[in-house]
C-alpha cells in the first residue's frame, strides 16, 4: 500500500482484507513486524485518539514514532504556494513535509478543512498538496474531506457487531456549538455504502451534504449494492434502523459564514440524539459516534451510557485498524 | 498490582518489596520485561520529572509510552458529570479516559487539586472518578491529595541513605509565592510514618494539615510503631532531626481564598530553610524536597548546594521507583 | 566522545571519522547499537528538524528518547544564578538539568542566544552553565553561538556532493523579518574553513561577523589550509563559487536594538538570493540553507525549487550525522 488517503480508493475486497488483518492483529499482535521503522506524525490540528492510537499501534508492531505539532514546540507553517514569507509563518510546507518524510518510513498528516472555501475543502486541496511533496507513503489522519482511519475502524466495528452488510444505517446530523468539518460525515457515508448498507442521511434541510459527496456515495452504492437516501424526518429515518451514527457538521449553505450558521442552528437544539429516537428502530439498534462527543448537545448522556452505545469499542478499533494499515504499508 | 493510587493502601511489607525491586532494577535493569507493553500518560497538569522519568522508566524496561496533555495538542476535557457540553470543553472524561485506557496496558494520570473545594480535594474525588471509568490499571502521577510515586522514591532514598526507620523526620512548611496543593505533604507524612519514623510537622499555625490527613497518619503510625506530632517552633522540630523534608502547601484555613492566603503569608517569608536551622539537628541531617524548589524562597541556595541536600538522588529515585511499579504491574 | 558541544573542538581527522560513520549508518543502520539507551531532549526553543531527526536517529539505533519543552507541558526555568525565585520561573536549571540527565544516557540541549547580550552570547555562557551541571554527555542542539549537528550534516552533504575540500564556499547574509542568532553562520563558517575551503563571507557592512568569530575561523584556516575573506559585493563573492550557503543573522552593530536593526534592514530587501546571483558562479554551484527558510525573502522560490538547491538532502543528513554522534557517544 503506497498511501492511505481515502478508504474509497480501495476496492471492497481490499477493505475486507484490511479489516481481516486488523482482527488478526487484535487477536495476536505481530510485535517485531515494524522493528526499526519510524512513523512521522504531523498534526496541524489537535488530537486525542489519533495521536495516542497511532503511537500505541506503532509500538505494538515494534516500531517508533515522532510527533510534530506546529504551535506546540514547532513554529507555524506556510501553506500558500505564492507567499512572500515575511509574516508569522517561519517554514513552508514545501520544505517541512519532505524533510519530515525524509526522517520517516511513512508520514501521517492531520489537516482539517479551512471551513471557509467549500470548493477547496471538497477537493481536499491542501492535503493533496502536502501528499504531492512527500516522498514516503502518506497516511491521512483526517483531512478536509475524509477520515479513512476512522472509517476503517467503523467498518471493523460493524463487522465485530455482526451487523448485516445490507442493514439500515442512519447517519444523523446533530446540534453542536460550532460548525464542524465535513470529513467524518463524508467518510462515514462512503464507508457505509461501500460496505453495501442501506444508508439514510437524516439532517435539517440546511445541512444537506454537498452534491459531490452525494454523487460519490451513489457511485459507491452502485458498485456495492448499497443505497443512499436523505430525509429530515427522525421518524422516517429511524424506522427499522440497525445503526445510528450521530455526527454534527457545518452547513454548506452558510459555509464560512459563522454568524448565519449560528443563527440558523439556534432553532435546532432538539437535534440531540435521545432515547426516544429509537422507538421504531431495530431492537438492537446501536449508537455510533467518532468522538469527541458533546454530551447532552450531540447525544444525550443516557444514550451514551446505555448498552446501545458502541462508541468505546469503536474508538478502540482505531488502534487495530491503524495497525493493519501500518502493517500493510511498512512490513517486510 | 491492579492499581498504584495510594502508597498507604499497601502494607509495609508490600512497600518494602517494591523498594527492594527498585534497588534491583537500579543495579541491573530488566530490558525485555515490558516488551510490547504501552503506558499511556495523561497530564492534566504540567510536569518535568514525572513525564521524563516515566518515559525513561518504560524505555529501560523495553516498553513504550504515549503522552496526552490537554491544552498542548489536545482539547480540554469536561470533568463535570452533569454538564451540558455547550462550552469550551470538547470531550468528557467519561469517554476520554476509557479510550486512552483502551490503547494502553496501564494509564498514568496527573490531576492536581482544585484548590477551591477542600472537601472534594481531600476525598480525591476527581482522580477517583477517572479511575472508576478506566478498564486498565491506573497509576497516580499526583492527584489532589497524594503523590505515591514520589513517596515510594522518597522511601527508597531514605533506605539508600541508611536512615533509621525509627529516626526523626521533620516535614516543614515553607514560604512560596502561591498556595500549593496538599498532595506532597500528605504523601510525605504518610510515607514517613508508614516507614515507622518519628515525624514532626513544622508549620505556622494557619498551615496545620487537615484533620483527616492527621488522623490517617496517626492510624498508620499505630500500625508501624511510628509517631506524629506538630509544632510551629523550628528549634523544637529540628532538635535531633535526621531528615528535614521541606515543602510549601496552601493553608486549609484560607482554602480557595487566594487574597487572604497571600495576606497571611506576607509575614512568613522567614520560613525559608536556612543553614542555621540545622544547628541542633543530627550532624548528618539531610535536606529533602520533591522539586521543583524555589531557591531562596523555599530553601536557601547554600543549603541546596551543600552536601546535606539529597534532592538530586531523590529525584533520580523517581525513575527506579516507577520501574518497580511498572514491573510489578505489567511484567508477565 | 564525552560531549558534542562544538565541531571545532574536534580535529579534522575526528570529524572525518564521524562523517564516515554517518555514511556507513546511512548505508546500513545498526539497529541494536543503542538498545536500552535513553536520550533526553531539552528544548528551550522551538524545533522541527532537530526534534524529529533526533527521535528518528535514536529509534533507528534501537534507543529511546524523551522530550521536555518548557512552556509546552513543562513550567519555565530560571537561568539566573542569583535569582530569589519568587517570580514566574518554577524551577532552576541547577536542579532541572542534572535531574533530566539522571534519567538519560545523554542529554541534548537547545538554547538559543539571548539576542541582547552579545558578549555572553559569543561566550555561550548559558549553554556552558547547563553543561557544567550535567553529569551525562551533553549534545548541543543549537546554542547561542554554535550548531554543531547542523555543521556535521553540512560537512557530510559537501562530501556527498563531491565538492572539493579546497573549493570556493560563500556564506551569504540574507534579508529576514527579524534579527536572527549568530549560531548557524558561526557554525557554518567554522565548518567550511575546518574542511579546508576557501570561504568568503558576503554581507552588508553592518552585518560583519564579530571579531572573535572571524579570529576563530582564521585559526582553523591556519590549521586546515583554508582561507577566510569578507566582502559586500555579490559579484566578487559569487565569481567561481562552488557552494552558496544562504543564512540571515542579526547585526552585531545593533545587537539587542530591534528598532535600529529593523531600520537598517529596511534598505536591504534585495539581499534575497536570486538566480541572477549565480551568473558568474561555477556551473554546478549549489545552494545550501539550514532551514527553515523564508521563501522570496531569504531565497527566491525558483532557486529553492531548482536543481541547485540541496536543502532537502542537507536536512536529511541531520539524521545520519546525529546517528553517528549518538553511536560514537553511547554504543558499547
């Protein structure tokens, strides 16, 4: 594997092989597999799970890591290709990325959306610029428009739970104090349809996902036999639902306009996942969320603390999913 | 060992076995003992010795670590169990702690006192909340009311120096620019009486330790044959003293009232350990401090730079003490 | 090797052995050489290459590292030997350095120039104070007046490029938004003359290097057969040049006077390395820079992106140079 940028770049068979490897490594680690190998981790944005699960994954395979976090012990980077660098940014990504790559066997990069330029964020322009100047394999640790490590962990979680690959999967928008990136909803939607599931996106009208994401999901559905639909009705969406995946995201209608977005969101506080949402769902319906989750804003505490919630095994699977990616990419 | 939360939870025989193991690992490390094991380190508060000594301890036993420091590359955590999370804190400890634990074989947690709620700090409420949601063994890297790694290192230091287990141990308050937590004085007092020593707490009246700490110390003394007393007289305390342990702490009388505490402390600048304090002490009387120490405020520079001071071997013993804890907890 | 403080403390033969070892480790790492060894890394100033290349170097030799960065998870340190510590700094270097050393087999220290006291910076007073209280070997990760790891990497880069040891080496000042330390220009000048090269320092008159640096360079030239001269003429300097090493530094004339320095620099914006500078240079003339480099302020983007630029292999050599230093210092 030369890069791990987007899960949807892999065929379903390739994803299934990674999930299988993740399960094997969960059951029986391979502690010498990456001896002498070094994974560089560049965090342009903060992290809890991604940092710790990658460091632990690498350690459990016998390898090592280093971490660079501009703003936390490292100066800030310039990402504008045309900048005359007389401002605050001390180093250009066109030097920083290849240099970090040259000390690494693979480089993980986290780089969130701009939140202001929808077109550039949808095209994942910045992550692709970084990837283009790196001479070692790149791992996407969440870019503007995707989060493939989360998606792979989620796929494994669905398999672990023995949820049918043709089951009903609801991706629901939820309230949040601020407009969040589209990376996780896009990754989640694509993962579920790629797995062949019957996916419903539940969201207020102003929070419809951009056309290009929907089109990509539809093309994956065409291959996998999955389905994609949208609704703003909790009742319609939740009826017969096997898995509810909650996640907030910013409105594309008001993209980059924090004030208008906030004004619109003010009336949407009831979009917090409650136990009542599950009344017409399948009896065993699960609640997923990528974390961090804001309790009693995005999901009610009593749902998170109930047996429905699989957010902790889901998070734990980040480590095994990443061990599979690293093993495929770097073992001899 | 399923947890290392409080040294006083261990019997004297168990502590002695840990000290013995620390000495063995100092003389001859066991570099493969923790191969493939990962220690997670969660720092809610800053650190120098604890971070570096745990990372080095784990490395010398063949294991690995990761570090999460909210505010330094990771968002801030919510600790209020009833919070509706629409504010600054992005993730609840009820998710963060078990997730970090799921990537770890043991999790170290540093979480200082609130400094405002004396009752909750004495009960170590927050640390115990964190521990309760963690599914792997927890190591207390300094909580509101204890610092068992420091206490174990200090016990070994006393043994290394061949200071009699029935010798006279003075724990002295000292001046400081601000009110500090009770964790180290409580841990130090309990460690010394647990070891069987004759302990005098030397402090101005407004700095008497809370009743619950004194009672706990007395019950340990009853088992060990040690003694506990208090005085505000330097002369009385230091007479025949074998070890002076200097440490500042905040007044329980003015707990959480920084202004009143500061006003009261204004007249206590002479509570800086000077060479003159040792005139009636045992000739070989040692000076201990857990570090960091403010020179010429808490302890005079010439005392710190004299042969009496054992603050550096004391700090070095952090590494060996923690190697013993990790070895007991995690080796096969 | 008991310390790696200044490359000029080594004989030319000793440097050549280190370069040879770096080349060997590049061709064939020695992954068990430092098993069980721990390198402490103390960063008083930010870093990108130094942090990641030392961590990767140590990992590739089988050893481990820890990182302490005051201000990023660790409190600030007091460096004044006479301070009464009632201010912002919680710990004195006279405790912090030996403690960190006691957890380490060697300690790397980064500590930039004060930028205000030229005499103290030229004497490297602060780094030498730190080194004096450390009981394990110290590695200079850039001090006020030297950067020997960079210099060793640069020497290897010149060898890798088969640039004659008697070739013409131009060290050129360049514009920058602020006054930078003298460490890299001093290290670069000394490295090039130590290697035996014909070195020209190209700089505006207010940016002449201090007498003590020039004298040191001349004495190295006397031993090596190298030469040292200065000019403010780009044409004179670049004529027949084999390597142009660009680097900005602050004026010694206006040392510590940011306003006067800035005023003087305002007219020097043309001191940005352009393709036109190379018209009379050797056809294969290379561009070196230690990075980070400000594009289109210090060096024009099209020079950095041209085949002349060797800034990336130069940065990569940091890792191999440091592997050689660590191997010489710590392997059994």
